[in-house]
C-alpha cells in the first residue's frame, strides 16, 4: 500500500512540482493551498508525512503545526517545514520534536526526499510532543 503525503503550499507551481515528483514514485499525494485547508485535510485523512510551507496566505506553517498538535490523531504526523524565511526563526517557534525537519527554499528534490524518508522510518506510535504553552511564560511572582 502506498504511503500518503500532504503538501501545504500556497505557490501552485511549487505544489505541482512536489506533487508530480512524489506521484511518479507511487505516493498518494494531496495538496492544500492554505493553512486552514491543510489542517482540515490532515484531520479528515491524516497523511503519513506533511510538507509544510511557512508563509501561507491565511496562517503561518507554525500555526498549522500547532493546530495539528492539539489532536492526538494529527499530533504524530511528521512534518518537513519548507521555507524561504529564516529557518532559525522558525525553529525557535516550534517545540523540539524529532518528527520535524526544516529545509530552506530553494532546496533540491534529493534533500526533500531524504527528509521525508527519514521521517517515514520513524515509529508511527511515537508519543506526540506537548503543545507549547499559550502566551508568554509566567515568571516567579
């Protein structure tokens, strides 16, 4: 049975390029052009792996990721963030998680495939990370 990939990318050309590459390898690929559609698709039919752009028209990729962490069914989905935004900034916004990778655009298909296949090799039953606390951390009173 083929594995499934959800691509959340607002650039239609990039989404089509990624989709075509993985479909040619027999992967069940779905795409979403904005964050809300990506969250909905992930909740409706959780993919085995997600490629997630950071700069989306309606929310950031980190917002999408944090929404997925709220549901145990979607919290275990491995995610590859693809972004032209500074990766250091994105990494600071994401709770440390071995099921997450970061790639800076532009990147080649071999780099993307390497990350995806590394994530596919992880156990599917890994416990999800705890969602980040809401708002600023409270200091001692």
